[in-house]
């Protein structure tokens, strides 16, 4: 009976150790993923702002860019 209680406790501690180790590693990977995602969003926003400025000041150039990257427009 006492041996069973100690074994359950030992497995519980081992499980907690494995969870701590796993979430520590996944936490690092998750933080890296979020950092890359934030960087990608910033780059996309800069691209959108540049495209909008080109579209306002030079519509022909914006049309050429749109055709180059997405094919001919239907409009």
C-alpha cells in the first residue's frame, strides 16, 4: 500500500518534470514564432503603405505592379 502511494507520487513528479521541460522548449519556439510573425506583419504594412503612395501619385506604375504580381486585372 505504501509502495503504491510512493510510486504514484514518483510518477506524478516525473510527469511534472517532463511537462516543465516540454513547455519550456515549446515556449521558446512559440516566442520565436510570434517574433517572426510580428516582423512579417510590419514588413507587410510597410509594403501596403508604399503601394498606396505609388497608387496615389502614379496610378500607371501601380497598375503595372499589380499586373506583374497578380496577373491582368479584371477591372
